[in-house]
C-alpha cells in the first residue's frame, strides 16, 4: 500500500475544487460535552469530541458521543440489511438459547434487538463506555467491561457470544477468542463480524491519491501507532484466531458493502445508501483521533472529509469495502 499523502494536500485540493459545497459541513463537531452526565468514566476530549478515558488502560479510536452513537445505530441498520434482516448467521435456530453475551455492544442496539427476538434468553452486553440506555427489556442488562482483559464470566456459561466491529481495538485476537471459548458452554457458538478498512473499486475508479483511496492508509498507519490492526479481514485474522482458540466447524460469509447509491441492484443500492449515511453522519468521529496521531490538524481533517464526501456523492467512484462474518462452535468435549 502506498503511503499517506501529506495533510496539507487536502486543504489545497479542497480549495481548488470547491466551487459547490453541496451543503457539506464536513461533520464538524457540534457536540455539547456538558450534556454528558456520566460519572462512571472521565472522558478524554479532542476538539470538542469525547473519547473513552485511557485511565483504565483500554483504548478506542472512535468518539463515544451522541453524534457517533447515532452513526453506530445507522450502521446497525446497514449491517442488518446486509444479512437479509438477520441479527446472526450462526445456526441458532432450533437450539435452546438461554444465555447470550454481546462483546463491545456500543449503544446496545444489537443486544436490544436480540433480546426482543429471544425473550426467554438472558442477554448481557458489555462495553468500555456507559452509552447504553437504562430502560431495556427485563431479559437484557449492560455491564462496563474491557474485553481485552481476563473475562470474569464463569466458564461454560453462555450459549452464544457475539462480537462485531472491534477492528482497531484488539491487540491479540486469539486471546480474545480464547476468552469466548472458555465462557461458552460446549456446543455454543462464537460469531465475529468485521469490516475491512480498504475502500476498493473493481473498475479502477478509486485512485490511491483519492480521499477514498487514502482511507485505508490513514487507518493502517494510525493503527500501527496504536499497536492495533485495522486489517482484520484482509489478514484473515478472524479465522486464524478462531481455529487457534479451538473452535470447530468454522464457517464464514463474505460481503461486499457498496458506498453510495451507484449499484444497479436495488438491494445493493439500498445498502450502499445507508453505508454512505454512516460515513457522512460522522466521518470526523471515525478519523479525528487517528489523523491527529499522524500529525494532522483539525483543519486538515475537515478538508479531507470534504473531499471524501464529494467523491462518494459524485457517484463516479464505484467504491465498496469487504466485510466478513465468521462463526464457529465449541466442541462438545471442549
């Protein structure tokens, strides 16, 4: 992969081509941090955006404020569309599902939907930030927990463990999946759903010097500085870690998620429209911290975001990114 273009490139590029802003506000932060009332964690702040505190040793690269949370809920809808309305692909149908764990639950929206679909199951969602709602189904609860540390759940206690979009958060995927293996009952399933950070095009419309072409470079280099990988799908880390942890009957489904409404297929067009909305709703919340670790100023970030939005909206760059859903079973004798 080619290196990252200098930060000032985007400011000059935006000035040269900014004849029509197309209403682009570049997702400049408008969050009122005074509205964050939680005393559980003292959040870090960067240019008015809030992040999980590093005091506990946990690291996460995206913001945890309202704007980002809204983007994550839009993402949930996009991912559910990609799975034909399903919340999972592991073969849970016909099985007795009594206890479920959702790791890195974020806003809790997946756990809430799963708890509604399985009202007889006890569902627990964990995350490092207390951003989940307090009024939920009686069979659902949320806990503040760092999944990169030793899990405190009893061994052989869950029927299903769900982990989604943890890229850039995990140092050792095998260690994470071993914790899930220990916590699962024999015969239980682990499911992992991760995206690739690379925006691709089959027709060569995305160039390495485009904002879309530079997206992966920003995340790859930022992840390297953090000591955490964003190349989960590209490096096949899910399958390797799942097999090393001891899971059997490992299966996977690979998805191509378009960015924008360019696909002719109606379903892909709908997915692409929602996927673009995820990006546009809070691009800043996704890249601000990583770009700052690379020496970018906020002005550089805003200029880059404007160019990224412009490229996607024009529809001439037929971009997409890969996602992989992979699931495996803990053997009965495990």
